[in-house]
C-alpha cells in the first residue's frame, strides 16, 4: 500500500491542459479553503465545480462524471487508474470534532451502530476501531444522517460533517470525561432530551489512540491523463488563497451555519490539516 500511495502522488504525465475540467467537491465547511481560489479567487471560472457528499464525489469520479474529485482516502484503493494530487489532503492530526461516534452507553457495550451513509471512509474507520480498538462486533447498517432517528434504532451512530461539528460545539460546553477517553453529556444538553446520556467518540482521536498516526480523511484524485503539473499547481494555489482568506470563510460560514465564528476558525485552523506531509503519509499508509 505504501508503494501504491507514493507512486500515485509523484506521477504526473505532461499532457496538454484541458479547460473547464469538472471538479466534484464535498459540500462541507472543511473543503471551503481548498476551493476558495476556484470560487472567489483568481481561478474563478476556470473549472466547472459541483458540490455533493463524500461518497457521491467518489462515484462521480468512478463513472467519469467528474475529472477531479475530493474523495475519501479508502476510495483511492477501490477506484482503478487514479493519481493523487501532491501535498494536498483533508487530514486531522489528533482530534477533528466533525466525525463522531455517538453512543447511548459506553461504546464497548454497543451491539448495533448506524453508519452515516455520506462517507465510506469514515464507515471503514469505524469498523476498524470496533474490531481493533474496542474489540466489539456490532451489527452495522447504513442510515440517512438524522441522529435522533439513528439512535432510536441502534445503540450508537456514526455522525459526520457540519452537523457533527454543530453537535460537538454544543456538547463541549457541558461534557465530562468518560472512562474510555470519550466525552459524556446528557441528551438534553445537545437537543436530544429523549436520551438520558450520550458518549461522544471523536473518530480521529480514537484512530490516533490506536495508531499514534494522523488520519487522512480525503484526497484530491484525478485520472492520470489530466493530472498535469499545471493542474496540481492550480489546486495548490486555490488552497493557498483559501488559507489566506480564512476570516472571510469563517464569517460566511458562521452566518450560514449559525455557529460561533471563533469555533469555526478554531476548527479550520487547528482540527483540520490540509497537507500531505510525512506524518500524514504515514497515517495514510497505516490506514
């Protein structure tokens, strides 16, 4: 696997650049800095962008409906004939806050887990954690990301993206540490009064506890024939523009999501890492 990832990242044929390539983007806050140069900066209009959920980004790339996509890391291994754009990812070093396993009891007691259908990568991470870290074999099933409904039908639920970040921000005002390193709050404190107690497990933190590696959650992937040095340079420039304009991104997202701007800034600056540095590559290879 190490060789596969490494060769994918460094291989770039020098094919002529094709204008208006189709880019499939995850519609979560953590992708906003990656595409800011395409949506608001000097590269605006150069590419055709569409926004969807992580699993659909991968599907669009697989069937040829997109030329470049931000895909869950596991999908790179599942879709043949892709390369990874260098030095770019959505990763998290130790705690991400937007990927949560929410349980009605300590997770080691869970016999059923509802999996948010939006992300196959986080589903895979959850299954690894259950098998290797928590030593449990629950029943898994996919569900639409409605936490109340998920928990009504299962012992625990994988909950991701901006809704999970909202839950984490609400819970952090009230939580106490659990016996297994999780955060514990009452359901009423996060808008689920029908549930007496909730145990919140940060997926990236649990991965770090298991491996002492960061988690690479998503990568930019493309077909080799269009992955030119110019394309890679544009994607790097778009991120650089986004990182330079984080205050504007957070202000806009605060109005849209109705969440505190300072919490969104903390999330993008601290919880999310956009590099594919040596430590992130080690985490990717471990995964």
